[in-house]
C-alpha cells in the first residue's frame, strides 16, 4: 500500500480567477481531457478559499452538529480529523476539531461516509477498513448537535466487500426516499446494495457490480450527487494518478445508467492529475453539489457548480479598471 509521504512530489501551479499558488503534491502527468460527445454540460469555477486547509485525505461531508451547514470529516488519521463549519450555510468558515470520532476504533486504510439511515435527524456512519470482509456501521444514538456512535454489523450483513481498500457512499439512487449504498473497490469498480427497507428501518440487498463505471489507478474515491440537476444521481471519481471523471446518469431515477461524460466537468482548472480524496457537497447552499478535491500535502481544492450556464470570467485588473 502506498502512502502519501512515500510518494515523490513536484511543484505545480493552481490557477483561478482569484488565486495563484504553488504547492507540492503527487507526481503526475499533464491533464488530458477527451472530447467525446455528451448528453449534458456542467460548468465549474474555482473557489479554493472556501475549502478547509491544512489537512487533506479521504473525506466525507455532512451536517454533524445540526447547525444547518456542511462539515467535513477526513478519515486518513487516528482519530478521524474533523473540520467544523462555523460560518453560514452559504459562506463557510472552518475550525479544526474537536473530533467526534474518538470512540471509533482505528483500522488500516479507513474510509467512511455519513447519512441518516433511520430518519431521526442525525447522521449515521459507514466505515470501510482494508482487511475487513464486511462493512462496518455505527448508529448515531446522540443528538443532531452531538453524535454518539453505537456499532451494528447487522445493517450491511450480506453486502460483500473486497479484501482491500474501498470507499462507501450513501445516496438515494432509486428515488424511493431512502439511502442506498455504493461501495467502491481498489479495482476501480463499484458494488451496489439497494435499500429495500423503510425510511426508519433499512434493509440492504446486494445487487452486484455497477455497469459503466470503471476507473483504474490507486486508491479511487468518488462523490455522488445530481451534478446536472436533472433529477437523478451522477457520479464523479478520481484516483491518485487520474484526472476526475464524471459519469452522467442517463437512465431514470428508478433505474440508473452511467455513461462517462467529460463535458460535465468544464472549468476544473487543475494543473495536476489525481487526488487522495474527494466529495460532492453543497458548500454554498445553492441547491447543487460542488466539488472538493484533496490533492495532498494539506491542500484541498474546491470548485463551485455553476450549472449549464457558463460564468463569464474576468480578471481582477479588469474589475479595477471598471471602477476607476
């Protein structure tokens, strides 16, 4: 298993309308984007100043303290690192710690996600560990403001996991009102378990591999969300040495079907390939999922989802000239 600190690094430049910085991250190759025909187009703008900085790793997001905004959990540490959003739902401000996960046992190459599986108003916890052949689950028996975790291995009983690294994600894939499980594997393929239970009592049935989604490379991570705002869940994936790929859901909310569509990622201004972790989260409370990428060495990049209408870009020099 590779570790971030053991990899070579090289300088690269992050460029946005309002930010230029040079940092050291993974050795990578120059970005190449295919020009395949697409069914949808989504534009993104850099807003890296909105992302928590100082730590970057496998991540998940959710409102863990019940204050109405998005918090960010980083799973590549013991205990799990927590960034609390002490700003507003539309304008985040970040505070490091304390961690709400101190009672969660550490394990090799831990990864996780959050979601309310019993509709009680707080977030429950799903965890994947390297050597486990099962999916770990923890009910939140605390309050929406203060989580308390209780293990329950029966929730995902019968859902197989590769004996290697992986990543869980919860989303209502079939639009029936409850959360289903998408389970990434080191091979780049994704397993699906459908929740055939109720809002308050989950019942997961494993259905097999997801067609149309494969990305090769070490340590793949993914985010789920309705990127193009067409009513179904799309998927974005990235590995340590591959540019993010978007798989558009061209099926229906009830029967999803993924097709890779590079036009769903117009405007991502990276000068590297690869990331240690990523998630889709509505960081500016405008109703669509934005994207955070953990590119290493404590640097997280954030891109705002601007939808199908491109945003006209202008330089700071032009703005100053307008007001002289």
